[in-house]
């Protein structure tokens, strides 16, 4: 085994272990709430309603445990692929995972809501629906090109958009780098057989901005539709869908003019250097191929996230105007352009949400006529 | 001088010094951007437009310097009140201020936009306009009660809402704890004589989510209206307006049944224990007095902010439902209640914004008939 492989294996095991440590992690926060509530003056405690957090913290404990059972299913699905020795943990075991891994588990649960719940439908309508419509417009599916137009979706997350694209009759490939997302998408894509099969409690982590405690505790059923159904496998449809694990630039380093369309949704700002992504898109697309983008420019590597990843030392944060100029130097011609308000893993019941004014554009790789 | 006073003085001087260190602080970020852009491959650098950050970083340097000149005016205004020995600093001096003080200076510039610019008007219409309307409804101003109805505005920030209330004919008092806000409000309230007198560049701090670099660099003129004009002093109006510095619970510890109305706007979630605020409001209001509230429940002391303030160890995060129940136990009766979408120091040109689904209510202190 090479050194790179050994490091990769260690990272794989470390992320997988963090899935198992979720409950122990969340219990620390629930214990904090309990301690603070119990140190309230008794006169104040008496003023709280029967339904208060004070009297209902055990529901949070139960919900965290419920989430852990779900995450353990994801761990089990991974262990079927690849044998890894993982320690057993319980809520009292000292945490071994770095805080950033544990924090990502909360986001992973939120991603399930975005991609695979009825509650996430509104968000998907904002982001995925206009992309699907635009894809249909520039590359219509006809009987003679069914499953032949190759569409790549980098940053595929839990795979919903990629799957929707495959279901429409494209040869769709999702690419994803994060093990959290890969483990979770592997599970939902390959193990979910019917709508509402699993129940999670994704909103227990943050007690702020709650109208009611029941809003924090409310369960979310996933998936809203089984991947099998969505792809029409049960009706004899034979879609072309795949997921590719790996860092985008590395995974597609050798691809040249082989994609009909690249769809980026909340993706390009994950680049330390977005120009490298643009260059890669240009290389990978066939002449006349399309790049459809929707997303903000919330550059992920802008400021140090408490770890020493070297990408923090490279981050450049281009404005949208600069990106469009750079696109021009790579022969991209913007055909259509607008701004769209979208949300990303919003809690619909929270008193606070983030709204992105996304850049939504379609560009064509416009190869100059005379070479 | 007592120990408490000495500590307070040291804190005062430390916050004041941070105003002077703003430019040096921001220059570190601008230098980071420069270093990262310069390490781009030369082919990529060539693809950037003439207008790019790459070629325009000196505009950010100038803007930071411009902001520093403005903040130095604020420092000078404070030094007229109270003599403090402050070291001179320049952009190359090592920073003495704690990061949290420096971070608050960015927010202070944003607060100027919210409270004292034309650009902030939309935000004020969302938050202040409904409050002013409701205040007028419950406590109409008539010739016979002109400047006699006492309204307290805790968490007054840069004083705009309190001033608007005074201008309408109430005896208005703003209360504010943060020295950043107090220094800034002292300056704008007492030193600004005409609209557009000062120019700041509040949006240079964050390069993400920019449509164009000019959006980041754009100047904002303040104030939109001079406080003198707003209060009608130039027209012979004699309003009753004051600001009270200090922590809310301490500053009003001895007030009993002396306020006609307490207006809280984005305030109650600054309490480590919101029940203490509710108890204080009940004690301070006259029987039949009103509490008008608008805000989310983004509890400020929920998680450690990197400092060891003991309030982090007390924070309780009640849901809105719990708060209403507690209000009932303090004889508050909610007369009117709704939810309103509001923003807070939003950058109108950014591709990302936070939207709060605020609880907006009017409650009356409903003292039981038979004692």
C-alpha cells in the first residue's frame, strides 16, 4: 500500500468513526442545556410551561439516539463495502473525532432534508427545477439520444439532482469529494427501498430561533421517493447513472472534450481557485457543450476553519464579474443569465434563514471557427 | 478608584484602542488577498480583467484608511469627554486588541448603514416602521401628553429608533451596553451636523458573494438625516431624548412602575436568561404599560465566543412559546402578535443575506383587578 493510500484509508476510517460518535457529541450539548436550565432560580423554573425544554430534554436525548441509529445504518452499509476496524463507542466514551468531522454530521442530516424529504421540496424547486428546465432547453432528450448525452454534476452531495437528471434520460454522473456525503449518498441510493422508510430529527442541534420546542423535535421522513422509483427502474427504465468519488480536479484530470454538459449547483465556490475549475470545465466539455451554473460565491477556503489544510493558503475570492471575464478567456460564451433567490438546507420552521441571491447562467463552449 | 471602576476604565480604553487599530487589522486581510492573488499562475493572472481585485487592491487599502480616519474621529470625540492615554498605532504596529473587539468594529460600520444611511432605509422600514406605528396606536401623542409618555429602548445601538421615538413626541431613552455602540452613537448623535457629512466603506471586509468589486468598494454616506433635523431642533421642537450607558439589568435595577412603554427590537435574545428581562420589564412598567417587541431568538450567549465570559455558562435558550408562557406568569397579556420578515445589517448588494422571521408582539402589563 502506498503512503497516499494509507493516509486515505486513515481519513476514511476517521470519518466513519465520527458517524458513530454523533450521539456522544450531541449529548454534550444536550447536557449543557440541562445544566443551564437546572441552574435557573427555582422561581423561574416554575414559570416554564409543562412543554418546556426543561421538562422535555429527554425527548432530545431520544431524538439524538434515533439519529444515531440511522447513522449507524450508514456505517453498516459502508462496512459491507470495505472492512475497517472501528471501535465501538457509547455516549460516555471520550470523543476521538475532530470537531469539524462532528460538525459535518449535523450538515449531513440537513442535506438529507434538502435532497430527500418532502420538506426539502420547496428548496429543490428553487434550485434544481430551474436547472432541469434549462438542461431540457439546451439539450432536449429525444428517442434517438436517450441516455446518450453525458452530463456531469460535480459536488453532487446526496445525489438528488444527479439522479433527477439521469431520470430525465441523460447519462448522468455525480462527483463528490466529501466522505460524509459519499457515505450518506451510498446509503440513500442503494439501501432505501420505499418512501418514508427512515425517520431523522435534523433540527435538534440548535435551540435558538425556535417558535416551539416541537419544531426542534419534529421528525423528517426520508426519502420522499425511493431512488428506484425516481429512476423508473420498477417500470423497466434503464437509466445511465453513476457516482464518482474523488476530488473534482483529480478525478477528471484526463477527461478531454467528452461531456455534453456540466451542471454546477452551489459548487464553484468550493474551489480554492475557481479559475482552475473553469479551465477544467473548458477542457472537459465537447465543443459546443454547455455549462449550467447556479450558486452564490461563498468561498469555502476564504478563512481558516481551524485546521491546517493548505487550501486556506491559496484561496482567491473572485467576484462574479471577474469570473465572467475569465470565462470569456476560456471561450465560454454566456447564453442566458439571471439571479435567483435560493436557500440551502434551511430549516423551514426556524426564525432565521440564509437566502442566497444565486448567479444562474448557461454558457456554451464556443470554439473559434478558424483554427 | 474602586476595583470595578478600574476594570471598567481598562475596558473602556481597550475598546477605544481597538477603534484605532481597525486599519492595521483590515490590512492583514487585504495583504492575505494580495499574497494569494500573486501566487496564482501567471497565465491565470493574465485572464483577470483590468477591473480585477488583483489590480485594484490599493482601492481596498485606501478604503480601509478612509474608514480609519472616520473611526479616529469617533476616538477624538470620546477623548473630549474623558482623558485616556492611548498609544498611537500604525498599520505595521503589532495588534494589541483582542480579535473580538476588532471583529465588532466591522459590525459597527454595518450598524451605521442600518441606522444612519439611505441604504439602510429598507431595513428600517422592515423593523422600525411597524414598531413606530404600533407605539402610536397604543400610546397616541396628543398636545396634552407631548413628551410625557416615557418610552425605554434597551439595546439602542446607534440610537436611530430611540431618536425616531423621541421625534414623535415621546420621552425616549435609549439604553446601550456595548462601548463600540456607545462611542459610535455618541459621535453620530452629537457631532453630525448635516446629511452625508461622512463617508464610510462598510463592505470591504468580506470578498465573498460579490457581484462586482465596485460593490465591495462602494462608499456609503452617513447620516441620511442629521439628528438635529430628525428631532426638529432647528424648528424649535424640544424633544425629550436621552441615552443611558450600562448593562440593562444593572442600569434599571431600581426602576419601579415608571415607564409607559418598553420597546425591544432585536434585543431580548441578548439576555443570558431572558426570564430576567421579562421580570425587569414587568417591574419597570406602569400598570397598563406596554411592551412592544420585534426580533428573532438568536441567543447571543448560546455558545462560547472564544472568551471566558461567565454568561456563556448561564445561557438558556427558550422557544417563543416558552417565552409567551413565562410572560403570562408575569401578568403580561399579549394584545397583538404576528411574524415579520426583517433583515439586520444586510449588505444589499451581497449574494448572501440572513432573513429573520421575527416575533412581533404588543403586550400589556395587566395588573389583576383585586389586590
